[in-house]
């Protein structure tokens, strides 16, 4: 009933983390359904985020409403202009 990434995460998770995920899925399933809750948990786990109740609840509602933005590669090179490297000391300012 769960995807492979969720199953693998559950196998490695502590008892506390498993309980948190199951509580989050239970809470989210009431309004959006189990499949949407599992899709949200899978998405969070694949992104490397902790599938806690708050994140799971927010994402599952977005998925159920069809408002989850598609993942995209973001160019953060603009932020390089905000830092400078001191070539003598090697410090970032």
C-alpha cells in the first residue's frame, strides 16, 4: 500500500519517526484520502525532507487541490553576487 521510497524510509526510521509519519498520514487521509497522503509522503521522502505532520498535511492538501508546483531546476547563481571571496585569507564576506 506504500511506495518503495516510503517503505525503505519506514524500514530505516526510528519508532518515533515511524509513528509521526503514520499519525501524519492518518490526519491527512481524513480530508484528502489515503492515496494522496501516500503520494505526499513519497514526494517528501524523495526530496530528502522529513515527512512530519505539518509538511505532510500542507503538501497533501496542495496535491489534492492540484496546486503543487512542478519541480524545476533553479539557477541560484544570482546569489553569488552577494558574496565575495578574499583571495588572501580565503574568507567569504
